[in-house]
C-alpha cells in the first residue's frame, strides 16, 4: 500500500457541500472524492502531460490508431 501523507485543504461552504453530496452519491468519503479528483487532474506518472487527453477524441475510424500522426497533426501537404 502507498504511504499516505495527511494534508489539510480549505474549501468554501459551497465547494464542501457539493463535494460531500457527490461523495455520498458515490458511496465514498470526502477525502477519497478529493483524491480521485486530484488523480484525474494530474498527468499520469512517468508519461507526458498529453496523456491526460488519451481517449478523449473519437475519429469514427476503427483503424485510427494505425494513422495517429495524420489524425493528430493532419495530413502532409
């Protein structure tokens, strides 16, 4: 198991209420909700920051992974 470091975060009343409501709906603690939100925001460990966008774009082409450069950068003129 990872070593946990205790920290303190200040939220305004509205942020706390919304976080608590969402955590309750997910069946988790507010602390776990905050950890998950933080993980979603940070880039994956060891990979470039662009990896946070992996899977966000759908081209409709089932073979798009074979021509990723053309999809990302466009076709050469």
